C-alpha cells in the first residue's frame, strides 16, 4: 500500500496520509485555479494552508490531509436587513488568527458546494489584502474521485497574530451601486438564476434586479457533469464577452447574499479581469430597501 494505510468508511476507498519526515519551505507560485493533482505535492508544507469550508460534521468523515476546518458561514454577517455582509475587522482578525494565517501563507480552499463557499473565503482574503490563495477546482468531489489521500483527524492549527489593516477598495456598498447604474465604464453582473433576475422568483421584499444589470447564472461557468469543474478559459471568456462583459470595464458582481457571486468574482480574477468588485449586500439588501430602483419582467 506504499506509505498510506487503507481504511474502510462510507467511501469506496480512503487513505490516511502519514506525517512527512521533514517539512520544507519554498517559494510558492500556485495558480488561482488549482487542480487536485497539482495540490498533492504541497501537502504538509508549512507555507500552505488548506482550508475545508464545509460543515465540521462533514469534514470528520474525510478531508484533504492537513486541512483546517472553517465553515464559510463564519465569513458572513447580517445587519438585520442584508445577509452575507463582511464581518467586522475584529471578527475577521480573530478568525484568520485562529486558523494560523500569516503573510507568507498560501491558502487553498475547497468545499462540496460547487466552489461557492470556498470562493467566499478567497474573496474575503482579497478584501483583507491577503493575495496568495487558490480555489481547488472541483472541490472535495474532484479530490475524492481522483482517489487522492484522505484523512479523518482534523488539524489543530497553530494560532497566529494576523493583522488586518483595513478593508480595501474592492468592497462595494449600495451607494456605490447607485452611482454605477448609469456609468458606461461599469458593468453590473447579476449571478442569480433567470427567475430571480426576472423577478418571478422573489427572495426579498421585492423581486427583480438592479437596473441595467446583465444576468449570467454563476453555474454557467461550471460543468455540472464533471463535479462542477470550472470550464476552460476559452469557454469562460466566450461566456462573458458574448454578454458584453469585457476586461476594459469595471465589473460589480452580486447575487442574493454574495455567496454565488463570490464564485463569479474568482472566475473573473482567474481570467485576468483587472477591475472586479463585489456588492456584498447583494439582493438581500437591495431587494429589501424601498429607496433604490429595481427592474423586473412584468
């Protein structure tokens, strides 16, 4: 069995990876979109932090060796009107210190939710100025399907003293969106379903969309027949450019709670779009306000 031990669980085959004999530090230049086989050589490196954003009860049934648990729900806050907001700076400092994040750390995030939960974590890292991160393409399902090593015992991370020096300009408030509606240099992208966009699927006080928004369902960038792997770069570019979403514009993405739109945010960054921002309040805020305009299919 080489250096792994076979175990029996709910899954067809699972492996527990042993601790390495030595841990080496080396500079990392991992891509934003990382395939499972490309993560394998980096297990247990002390400058790689693998984060499992699934619920802890799922993590203990099998996870990528060395992963720490951080449910993505911990990265969402509410103000009583909007859900999915960015937590306070103090809370984020505590969260990232607890998982051992340092400036030298490269974070690799994965989930079992087609990449949306993991993308929420990566977007949050971007907001606090931590730029070294990757999304595991296909998430846990892709890792499992490839029969790569798995472990049962979650890692207890060594806490760090993460310092957050303010949130950056990528964060968008509803006032910014209002000013962007008639701005020809800005494209607002609605990543919800067609029904939500049309206003027939109502998930707030009002149904509809932000005026002028372009609808691209976040799932259109994935292949549902292949563990929701992200589509090829050519397919992705065609998807956005055909809708007029081009790299020379500033892009603002939103959904209901900036869960799904986090995924589109990461996709656009992966494609090299230089000006991508996110409206975290999303429709849970816009649709519940009475003082902002909406469009809908009547």
